[in-house]
C-alpha cells in the first residue's frame, strides 16, 4: 500500500464541476483542481477527444493528455523549509511553469509541470551528478531531482509557504462521524465517494511515476510507452491504492509486413510470446533495481499467470506492479471507466459497497479466499443492469454499438465495445442512491449463488459452467471465473452481511438522522451504521438472520456509542 501522502496546494484555483444525474439523484462533485503559475486557459476538447454527450472524454484521450503533462514534469526532493517563491523563481528561469504542487512522503517533494518539454531539458542541463566520499553514483540521469543550496526559512518556526492537507483516506471513525452529520443517505454516499476518490494531484503523480519509469525502458525500446491501468485510471481508485503499470510495445513501428523489396531487422527469437514477455520484464526489472532512483524492494515475479515486476517507489510512496502484453486488462480498465462516466450513481455505489466490504472484512489487502474489489465492482455493474429499467447497458449492447475503429480481438477474445459516448442512449431510471444501496443488499442477500453465474456481457444470470461457490464471468475472457479464489465460508459471510445490511436500512431507528443535543458526538445512522463492526461471525448456512438479534445489535451499538469510554477504532480503509 502507498504510504501517507500530504499534498500542498499553492496559489490554487479550484474548479468544481457539478455532474447532473437523473431526477432525485444527488449531484456528484468531480473535482478538477489546477494550479496555474502562468496565465493558462484550459484548452477546449477537440472533436475526437470528447463526444457531444455531456463532454465525456474517452480514456484514450485522457491518457494522452495526462502522459503529455507528465512528460513536461519533474519530481524534486526539496528541503523541508524550502521557500516557495525562491524555488519558483529558480525554476522559472528555465521556462514557464504551468502547474505545480507539493506533497509529503518521507520527505517534501514538488511536482512541477513546465509549459514545454524543452524547459525540462534546460533544467536538466544545469543539474549535476552527486558526489559522495564513500559511495559512487550510478550516472543514470532522470527527472527525479534533489534540491541543494537554495535559500530556506531561517528557523523551523518561519513559514516557508506550503499549506499542506493530508491526502490519505480518512480513518473509519472519522468517516462515520462525517457521514452521520449528513442529512440523507444519498448525501452520505456522495460524501464517502468524494472522501476516498483519487485527487487531481494524486492522479498527476501516478502518471509522472509511469513517465519516469518510461525513461528507463526507452533505452531498450525507444518507441514504447508505460501507461497506468486499473484503479489508477478507471475512476474507481481509492487514495492509497497500488499503481498498476502496463508496458505497451504495440506502438513500436515496423510490425506490418510490406510488399516488394524491403529490409528486415535481425532480432533475437524466443519460443513463445510469454517467453518474450518474461525476458523483457527480467531485463527491465534488473534495470529498475540497479539504475532506478527511488525504486526499492524490486521483485521479478515472472512465473505468474501474468508475469510482472513489483517494486516500491519511495518518493511517491506507491507500490507498483509493471506488466507487459496484458492488453485485456487495459480493455477492462477502459470498460470500467466508460461505465463510471455513463451515470454518477455507478461510481457512488461502487465506492460505497467497497468501503462497506472492507470494514466488514469481506475484502482484504492480502491474497486469499476473500472477494476482490474487481469482483465486487462487477457485481455492482450486474446489479445495475438488472434494474427496471436498466441503469447501464450490457457489454453485448456496447459491442453492437461499436464502429469499425472499435473492433478489438485479443488472443481470440472479443474485446470490442463502443468508445463514442454519444451513441449510447440510457433509459430513464430515477432511483436514488439510497434505493439502489438497499436493493443491492436485498438482491445479493437472496441471489441463488449455488446455481447461477453473473455475466455483465449478457446482463442476466446464467447456469454455472463449473462447480464453485461463486462464479463471475470475466467480461472478455469469458471462460475464466474472476472469483474462482472465493471459498464457501467467505461467500456465506457476504450473503449474511447483505441480509443484515438490507434489514438495517429498512429500520426507522437506523435510516433517519439522529437528534442529539451534543452536536459534536453525533449518533451513527444510515450508511454510517453499516460501517460499524458486525456481529456476523462464521456462517455455516445461508438462512436469513432473525430480526431479533439484528435489532438487539443495533440497540447495543447505539448505546455503546453514547459511552465516551468506548475504545476507538483506528483502522483506516
């Protein structure tokens, strides 16, 4: 997991974009925060970057924009009392600064985006190779720099200009307090989503780390690119999530055969595409370990189903996984991003269910028999497809809307779906987030997992193709079960908690705000109640829990919250 990161916004203008949902749905805030040092107006999206339906930008266009920002950026390790104005004056001598911010990991760092790549080159020309009396430096020059001999504040008490705010997920106790102060469950879900989703700064930092790693791999493959995928870019990422990276070699020119007389590169041959991937990752893993500034604990896990290189990037605090030839995962990322952009209720429900699952021990950061976040996300999407009318379309419908440019077949798997948002016509579903959350728990609390499989491609239950407690069809590699790791006891516990949560949301004592004379010590209600510790232990059957124990649990929980001597929970999500 990523370490704690504090982001310091300097001369920041906040642009808040209200995303309108359907009737009765609370608005979501999608924060796009910019820090303009020079006068720079945001560019209007071109026709190929954004469709006409609500200005939704495709994931490809978003990644191209972010990659260009990262290519013009540097990461600087600053002294703790560095003067902001002095630093900016020095950096501005190399070119206009378009955006910058500070954050804290183990040290204070600044991410600085210049207006042009030439400005970065000018800055690097003036940098020097460090010299040490006992160690020798590996002379690999990167855009990760250390600031030396610049004026600092004279004393620890003297202000250096940074105004810091913590960029880690709230501890669960603080989250429960904040949610309990909201006026509706819809507002609670919106607040939770805004609290945990990735910030603008955190997203920029993730793309910059990919760009820094790209500088290493480009020595061997000059035309390659390293892109983030998964939770870092699909819209469902939580602060502190890992950084998954994809080494894209498809952009290298010369793959297409020619007719007539032509020259052909002489290249090493390997027994299979998997062997090629393993060899490439082995070499890159060695380079990252030996030459990559700030990269520690490098592991080359080459015999996994998807070979990868895992390492920690100390300056950013990210735990990183680098894969290659994993294009299906990139398409899955694009699909989840599309679903999240279609309706703001999608992200709100996913964030809420994931948070609930983590607090109740349904998911875990460790590998094992737990349900994964990806499986939970697919379950939410399937549930939304089953609403009447459906809130989001099936994958087959998105495939039918696709144009020739969207055609995509990867290793025999049909990964085709439409990328033009304007072609997707949604049906008019006006259910609130509160209704959807309650119905989600009711839906899976009574689902026939013993017989049926979930498929977001078809949007309907299907007979299980194989034995196992839980079967969720992989959207693209349909022969695979993304929840194959889940055992019976974990599924039974999930069902029992769904039944309990559904019942709690129907009770008058828990689904309305609590009136308390002490405004500071508010009583949990609604969604906040679901995040309290459950008394559901090991469940051997799937019988619905009786209402009496659940009612007794609520009364005891409410009473315990009034007791000021109750031990506090310190675990964060």
